[in-house]
């Protein structure tokens, strides 16, 4: 298995109009989503084998999410269904195409219910890369399940990837969000942050300085996304800036997940065990991040998150024209 993702699969309620704050949106359209689920689907569309570990409610939305991921070629054997809570909803507004407002209906949402015993350790043992984010760390039992998955994947030799994906509104306290996030950095081989997250975790505004500070805390690779400007990477072997592709943005939701999938597919490709460790130099990282930038750029040209994710042939055609 190339990529195994763990975390939230939920329903994104997308706004009928872009350019209005949340309270002024006239209607919302349900779309499948959730950052780790987006990464799994994006990886599958890019030609990788992908699986998803998570929990949904025993309701129409939960069954829809399982069916959607399965139809995309994502292995869903690690998904659980429970009747104790509803499938999580994320209500979204976009005051402009680059900025989103979220309200999460998950108190609790069933994506928080995954237990350590639910983790398919055999699936993780066969994974080349494992990816997760912070939402499953907010409360128990999801926190213990996520930590077990991260440590199991590391012991099995997989590349462990963590996207900080900071959403302060869904944590009980912002200080707890930062403390819990900081506590798992050492478990990640690949750490992805945006500029704001880098500043919060490192205390630095300069990507060159902030990425170095975060790399010193344990990861083998730190990637800082810089929005429409591009991204910055740092490993022990190399660091540098990779420009983004200019496109007409329809909405930017899901672009970071698409980008993340592009990075993971590039690092985890091939059959050699721990091949990603040989891809931390500039000669490999620049083309990997360029490819990931193309995946993110194409996602920005379409509505929705998961529905907007491109396929490998589209990415190759996009890059061939540039």
C-alpha cells in the first residue's frame, strides 16, 4: 500500500455563493471531504494505492462517504461505522476565493470516535507512507488511536506525514491545540505547515529560519506552503523555494490536501523499502514539489475539495504545457 491516511471523513457544506461571509450565504451544497480523506482520494487519483482509517456515523452521510471513497479506489477496510454520533459536518463560507470560514458540527462528530483497537495494524505494516492531521488528536479516544497509528507506522518503516492544518475554532483552547500539535512533531518524518502555523510553532516569519527550527525538532523534511507564491522545503541535505503555478482560482479549499498528496506520491513511489530517505536532496525534492504544486493549482480551478482533485493524466498535461 502506497499511502494510508487516518482522520476525518466528513461532509463539507459548500456555500452557494463566493464573496459572502458565513451568515449571509443563501444555501449550502453537501460535498464529501475531510482533509485526510481528501489526501487519500487525491493519492488514488494520482495512481497510488491508498487506504483510509476513520469512523463515520450510521447515517446517510456516513454511508455516502464510505461509498464515495470506495468508488475512488480507496481501500475502506479500516473505516468504522458507529451509531453513537452523527457524521461530522463542516459548514463553509468563502468571503473571497483564497479565504474560508468554517463551523464544524462535531460535538461529538463520529470522526472523533476511532479507538486504538480499531487501528488496522496489518494495513499500517504494509504502508509506504502514513498521513494524518490534528483533528483526530483533539479528544479521546481519537488521540490515542492516532498516536498508536503514528508509532506503529514508524516502527514498520513507513514515512510518517503530519499536516498541522490548524483550526483553532474546533479546539477547546488554542493553547491546547498548539501544545498537542507540538508534542507529535517528533513522530513525523514529513511535517507540513503554512506560514501562520510555522510562525505559531517556531516563532519565526522567515520560511528559511522557521523551517530550520522545526526540522531541529525531529522531522526529516519540513514543507512550508506559501499560498499563491509557492512552497519552501528543508531537509538536512537541501532547502529552497519552489514557485507556484499561476491559475485563476475558483476556490482554494482542498488545495493543501491535493498538494500534500502530490508530495506523498512523489516520496513513496517505487517498491524499495524506505525509498523516501533517498529523496531528501534537492535533485528529488524540487521536481516532487513542482508536481505537488501542479496538483494543488488544478484543484484551485474547480469548485469543491474532493470533487476538484485532479487525475494523474491531467497533472501531466498541465506540466507539459509549462
